[in-house]
C-alpha cells in the first residue's frame, strides 16, 4: 500500500485578521521562521513522500498562490473545489482522486495552516499511523493537552489496541466538541483525553465506505463526480454538482459515528495557530519574547508595556502603559484588542461582511 498526503488548504483564517485576507489567507502568510504556513507543511512531510504523493485541495483563488510556493508539486496534484463546503466534502473529493489513482492508497489528511515544532516525532507518528490504518482503522492523531482549553474538540481514549512504532494506540471512544472550562479541566485531569488535531490517516476505500454509510446523499454526489475523473466531463460535472453538496465537518459527518476509529496520542509541539493569542504563545515558546513578556514582530518602541503582542509590517508601533493587549498593523487596517477578547476577531470580520466592507476582507 502506498502512502499519500492530502493537504486541506482552502480556509481563510478569519481570526488572524487583518493580516489574513481572502486574497492572502493564513496558510500563505510568513508568520514563523520566514516560511509560509503552507511551506512549513510541505517541509514537514517532504522527507517521507515524493512530490507526486502530495495532493492539495484548495479553491481557484488560492491555487496559483500555493503552486508558486510549492513548484515541486505536479500541477495536477492541486484539486480545485468550486467553493468551500467544509472538511468532509473536501476530504471526500480528495479521496476519490486518490482512490482512482491507487485503489489501495492510504491517505494522511493534513492541514495547511498548523505548526509543529517536533517535526521528527510528527513524521514518526505518521509512519505509525500508516501501519494502523493498513488494518482498516480510521486513525486520528490526538494531541496531548497542554491545558484545559475550551477551543478544541476532545477525544476519549477507550481500550488499548497495543503499541505501534513505540506509540500507544487506543480505540476512540467518544468525540466531544469544545467543552466548558470545568468539563475540559476534568478531561485533562483524567488523562484519558486528547485534543482533536484534525489530522487523520485511513485507507481511501475505508473512508469512502463511511461516507456511503453515514453521508449517503453526499456519497451519491461523489460517485457522480468520480465517474467523470480523467474525462472532459469532470470539470462541468463538478461545477454542477458541488453547489448541491451540504456543508459538513468531517468530525460531525463521519468521525463521531464511524466504525473502528483509533487514536494515537502524540506530543509534537502542535499549534493550530488559530488566533493571535495562540500565535503569541507559539512565538514566545520559540524565544521571541522580551523580558516584559511582550512578543514583538516589526518595529516597536514601548514604555510600561507588558504581556502584549505587537505585530507590524512596516510602520513603527509605539506603546505606553499597555498590558495583555494585541496590536496588529497593516497597510489599510489596525487591530487593537485585549487578549481576553481575541476570539471576537471572527465576529469583527462578520461585522465587516454585514456592512459590505469587502475591501478589508
């Protein structure tokens, strides 16, 4: 069985506005180490896979941008969604392409906008996951929790399935989406839960079986599209069928009720970089923090400024008397908010959409 990677790269990362925009989304930003998030993703798996084994699902607007960042990937390995319909349809579309190319393919589903510090351990986990997936398990990588976060889904570990390549493997007993603070605390204390990373490994035939069993209407759409793969009818069929597909996340659509799900707990220095606060924490861990607890990117001078993220592109940012703040400066917009309310950035973007301020999106 051959191992392939399917990278989901269609999101916009609204919680990192105003840096992340529709025409320059999160995965295309150089937030860490002078490489874009997408480039980091490719770099992490390059030692395991040939370029021909790496596939990307994205939209037409982002495809050219991503192709330029990974010129080693064959252009035909970029699978274009007519419009975003959520992670389940994204994965389904990738699965039929891989299954048509290789009916025995094992696919690792990865995201283009996460960051991992322990890349060697990550690659070891993928290798172990491939071996578990060969037996027909749907495998998810669970992140060892660093805190009782309420921003992630949790996976409860059930019976032990042994160990593979030094990694313990458990049956996934239950998925819980973004619990309350108290519930998250008890989950972490129990030692029986991991964060849901959104990274999966499975045989293409197995995930297609689950789509057929649990998302029957979607599977009918997939079958119609798959019948045209490699023909002139593919693009018009995809364009016609795709708007009929319901939006759905893979967790809700498949994983919560799937048969034979296995979880491999891993500690790989993972971050979804899902907000300005999480980026600040990551940059701090990478020793980008000053003695006052500030994380500074770009020109800055400050007096009595503590525990603040300052992220600028060109202009000098001057601060006085600030604590626990986030300041982000771009050519046409400035964000200023308390770190306690960083999750409201998404709401702010929705407000701009309602007002028709599309130039800032």
